[in-house]
């Protein structure tokens, strides 16, 4: 099981029912964020595997040889970034993403975009014209800095 939660409540759902609710995507992801007065431009591109939903999930990035370069794991209680042997903790996944990239990225919108829902988010423009080929491009126009997310899904 990818995620582990502890609590006092019991449920009658089976493990298969819980696993069926976990959505997963893989492919290539690139993110580019323009420079700001306090930080230079940021960009990266990597193979990825995303599992879960906006409230609970994990995002893994892979090296060209297939080993895990970094992992982001989040729940409603916290988020963590694992790189090499180091683990950094954050209050939530939005804080983690903003600290790492230097700008906010709408994670809940990303999940919607991956399911084919081109719903906009204030300041973001989404191009789903090549979604049938597994391509999604989202650009943040406002507020600055400009940012772009490109996804190429494995089919």
C-alpha cells in the first residue's frame, strides 16, 4: 500500500476498493518559472509518476537511468520532500511546491487537467488541444512570475 493512515474509525471497505480509488499517471513533466527579483529562473524536466489525489498522494521524479531522483509525499497533515538521503518536512504540499519552485502551482487543478478537465484557474491558461495524444500545457500569465507546466503522459 502506498499510503498509510492511522485512526480510531473502522471501515468496511476492502483493500481492493481503496486501491481502486487511487489514480495514477506517468510520463514526462517539465516546469519552467521565470526569474524574479529575488530568485533566478527555475526549470526542470523529468520522468514522473503521480499517484493519489490533491489531498493525499505522492509524486516521484526519476533520473535518466530510472532511479528515484526525488519524491514528494503529502497528506492533509504534512508534506515531505525526499532527495537523496535527505527528508524535508513542510506544513502542506502547497508550501513545499512554492518553496522548491519559488512560485505556487495549483496541484488540485493539475489533477483535473490530467483527467482531461481543462478547467481554468485564475491566472492560468490550459491547452488541452493535444490531450488525446497525452499532451497538456498550462501557462500562468498572472501574477508574475510567468510559469509553464508541460506534461506528456504515457499511454
